[in-house]
C-alpha cells in the first residue's frame, strides 16, 4: 500500500460523455444546470462538451450554446473535446472560458481506431502529426497522450501490453517530431475489458519504457470491475482519473448499446476518502449533482452510491 497517492485529481467528464450518448435531446439549459452543479462540488476540472460533428454526435449539436452560457468559478477548469482542426477552431472561440490543450490520440486496437475514426495506424499517425502541428501553431499546448482500447476491444479481442507500448510510442514520436512537451499518458478502458491484472500489466509496460511518465486512467464500468480497476491503479500510485457523475455516458462506437459508461465520480470519491486519500470534493454536493443528472435524463444511472448513500450519514446515525 506504500505507493498509494496522498491525493488524487478527479476529472469529471459526465456532461461531455453523458450527453453525447443519450438517445433523446437534452435542453441546453439543463446541460448548463448540471455543469454548474458539478462546478460547486470541489471538482477542479470538468469536461463540458464535445466540438464534434452534429451528424455523428447529435447530442452535442449545441456545444457553442452551452459554453456561451457557462463561466468557470475560480479554481475550476472547463475543458472540451475535439478530434480535428474544425473542432479545434470551434473551441478557440471560447478561449476566455475553456482551458484548451491538445492531445495525441491513438487506440491500442487498430480495429477500434477504424471503427471510431475510420483510420488505420498509418492514417492515424498522419492525422495526429498534422493535428499536433495545427494545435501548436494555434498556440494550444499539446500535453497529453490518450490511448483508447488499452486493455481490450470488442472488435479485435484481447489487447497485449506490447500494443499499448506501440501506441504510446507512435504518439511520443509525433510529440518529439513536432516539439510538444508531454506531461501525461492516459490509458483508457474504452470498452470495459480491463481487470486489475490487466491494469497492472499495462501500467508496468508503459513505465518500463517511459519510467518518468505521469499516468492517468480512464475506466469504464462495463462489466462491474471499474472501481476494482481504479483500486489497482491507486495501489500503483496513479493519481489522475477520468470519471462521470452517476456513471453517465458510454462509448457510442463500442458496439455495445446500453453498457455502463465511466466509473462513477462519487464512488471513486468514497473509495479514496475511506482510504485517507484526499479528493477535495464535497461528496454530499456531488451526490446531489448525480440525482440532478438522473432527473435531467429521465432514468436511473448505474451508481450504487446514489441509491445507498455515503457512509458518513450512517456513522452519524450510529453515534
């Protein structure tokens, strides 16, 4: 347990990830209401929207309208997601209220990359090289590498640690060529194939090749192992996690409709706090935001904590 971090950085992606996959249109003002509720919980970073094709992701056709209605409180960063220069240019119009940074994105599974972006490995290398240069020319720092399908793929099956290393290597080569300074590598369990042992092996493989890399985890709870996988990461000293309030969201290109999305923010907060790891998040306020998310989308979310309540309430009652 000696590698446990003293504190963790929890990056909330519920608005972006959740509203992109909901089947019905969510009114702009309701999206804004959830973002504002999350911003009042102590979370320090919230991904508020995607600047992507409204034909492919109609849930974020109103990205500009949402961002125009929100302003980050002091100490809170609002971020956005995009995949190409067109999306970047849309984001640039909101430099006054969004924290903009570029990522170099690859999938450890080429089959998923083709399904998600219609590109093979060579095509993704070319596209990411061009996008990295475009980011830097626009004054947007490129600081992160994101590896999707890092632990398995619904289209190609198991993903070996060597495939993760290859994908990270492709991204690192682009960063070096373009002069980008990478401060983080995020490994994403896009389709819920991770297990604690896969987490351990994947992290070990990356650290063996890049021992100084700061790692983050983006975990889905597709098969109920999300928190167990987070625990495996914590034991290895990982201190950055992407989560979604209530478990909002999922991957629209995973070929598994209805599967749970990211690990629940409130459940990771509970796990960390029970282990003495600081989060800076007000769990009660976060749970209120989770219930608001359920109200907005009109259905129950996967979070068990939203049903059972935090332990402190029972401690007070027992006392």
